[in-house]
C-alpha cells in the first residue's frame, strides 16, 4: 500500500494570541484615560494595521498552511489592495480623524448656471443680515428671531438646494446677497448667490487651490461684507476685495508672496476682520502673523505679533475699557491695538495641537478661550494697571475642549462642543453643569435662548439653552456628508452648507403674544 504524505496540522495558536492581544489593547485604548478622542482613533488605526500585518506574516511563514493556500492568500491580498487603491480614495477625515472613503470615479459637479443674472446689492431682506464669520459681532449670538420648537406641525421650509465647490467656508449675508467661497477644479472662487432662490449671480476665480488629506480641499475662511464690498481670504493666501454688486475685482494681494512666508499645512483659514479702514487677518503658522491692510487699496499698514499664528480668526472687542484685536496664536493669547498692531498684553498657551476656536468675550473684562486635542478652556480677566493691561487666569478646565466650533454665553452659562458632545459650563467656576448630545465636530449659534446646532453629519438641531439639563427641541436632516461649515442665520433664513452642497431654509418662528 502506498503511504500517504504526512501533513502537519495548521498552527492556529499564534493567530489567536495576536487577536487576543489586539483586543486587549483596543479595550485599554477606549476604556482607559486618553487626552482626546482623536488620540484613541489614531491608536486604533495603527493597531488595525499592525494586527493585519502580523496575521499576514503568521499566515505566510508560521501557520503551516499548505504552500498553495499561502500563495492564494498572498495573491488575494495583493489583488484586493490593488483594487482598493484603484477604486477608493481618502477624501479627508472626520473631526475625530476617522478616514472618509470615496469611489475614485465620483466626479465633481459641473458648475454652469444658465440663470445667472446681474443685480444690485439689494436692500435688507426679512429683517436680518449675517455679514461675516459667526455673525454681526463675531460671537455666534443673535437676539432673535424667537424660533419655534414645533418642527412637526410647522417644519422648516426648504427654499433652495444646490451643489457647491468644496470648502469649509460659511456664508456672509447682506440684503439679497449670499456670498461664500469654493474650490471648483483648479480654481478657487468667491461666489454670490441669490438669498431666496440660490441663483448664481457672479463668480470671481483665482487659479489656485489647496488639497490636503487631513484638512480637505478648498478655502477655509468665510468672506466679510461691508459698504458694498466683499473681502475674502483664500486657502493659499490670496486676499481679494470685490465689488458686491458685480463681483469685479477692486484689489488683490498674495499674502504668502508679499510677506515671504511659507504656506501652513492646512492653509490660511482667517476670516477677514474689518476695523475702521483696515482689513485684518491672521497668517497661520507664521511668526509675526497678524497683518492689517488698507481697505481702500490693499496696501500694508502694519504687521504685528511675536508668536506663530494659529488656525483661529481675530476678534475685535473692548476689554477692560480698551478696544483691541484679540487673537489666539499657536503658543499664546494676545491683544493688539487696532490702529498700529501694538501688543497690549500676551499670555503663554503652549499646548500641542492646533487652535481653531476664536476667543469669546464674556463680560466687560473677561474672555474665554478653548482648544481641542486635550487643551481645554481658560477664562482670563484683564484689568488696567498704571496705563497698561494686566492679565490673570480665573480658571482652567478640561471639561470643554472646543476643536472647531464657536462657544456661546447665555445668562452665566457657556455652551460648546466638547470633543463633539454638547457641554454646559458655569462661567464663574468652570464646573460642568451637564453634558449630552453627540453632535460631532459641528457648529452652533445662540438664537435668543435656543441653540441652533449644525452637526458634523449634516443635521440641524434645536436645543434649549438651559443650565439645568440637555433638552433637544427639534431636529431635521438638512445635508448629507461631513459638515464642518458654520451655519448662517439671517432673519428667518438659515443657510447651511457642507463641503459639497448648500441649502437655504425658512425657519418657523413663534407668534408674538397679543
């Protein structure tokens, strides 16, 4: 009788050990202490890659699988990797750094608008403008209207919806004009749409653009509208002044070339701040980063600062009796005189990770700053001291780590997104009052006593601004896909956009009591 060849049994225990150790490590990552969710996600991704590599190494060299099976496995892995590489691309990440995948054959929309019309700047429409980033005062706070919480019997009415070019910009709204920034192919554009119909009025284009895997594609900043002009800063540092009615270029400056600086990894995100006859922006990741140009012709007036800039946006406020430009730098917080850029005060804040959220004035002499990546929040008090300004820290809290979004203040309570979860802090102590509602890394506006939240998943949620509990009042799915863009509310018109789609809704309001 012919003797059958001896076959060794498959050695499974190394694979089991690899999987058990990976599971234990994964549990420790998500159940243990970590400075922020992003750190957990990055560690999980690294662990997944390492585990897959070790399992493949085991299967090919130590498993005792038949030789033919090993070759089939290796060829299958190579084939799957090749197919995925050819068919799928990473188009960015979520706010928690989870990769977002897309088919490579998904094309860009074609932007041809046969309804484009010429129009004047237009009068104020339905009682409200939203002329710049985070609204009239740059604090994401509006006195009204009083929004209805009954979206079942009286839902928001969609006025228009359209594809837009990629960007993280919001809308600036004055009268009938709605202006935003987009990336269309290899052109970075500023676009004016009609407020109530979404028709494209005009487009100004510059042949430039920025595309990063983590930061995404297109402009980051929001235009500012004032006195019939539009001021817009592109991701690559092109600062334009345009005529609001026609879109014609008044003047332009290339800030990267003019100031001989290197473009930051995630581009230039500063929304232009208008102060008198100046337009002020922050140059991200650049020493002496705060710059002011003349509004009339774009000529440089001053450049100031001692630290590398952040990805935040400057704010004009009067603190402790002194009007000043407040700015969050990469390693500090500072205040500058508007006319000259002279530094009035500076406080170190050298925490790793990017800083995006702008400072919030919370009274006559205090301001609140916050950042993600484990940094948390700080409340600072300024006071006059022999003609100069002295600064003291009132409290510091890890309970509100605002990565992207605005923070708002209502009746002594601060509301913000702590690593994507809505959180209420007591202003005086910094203690957390409540935490609830996983809205992701979206944005929020305080409207009267209600929080209007744009979630990272494209939903719009209405929440009661209450210090005692998290109470969600209404919700609708306004957009699909990743939505980091701040909403804009002009009267009853809510304008929302993601990196690829925009829409306008007319929100229901409560009837005034007779």
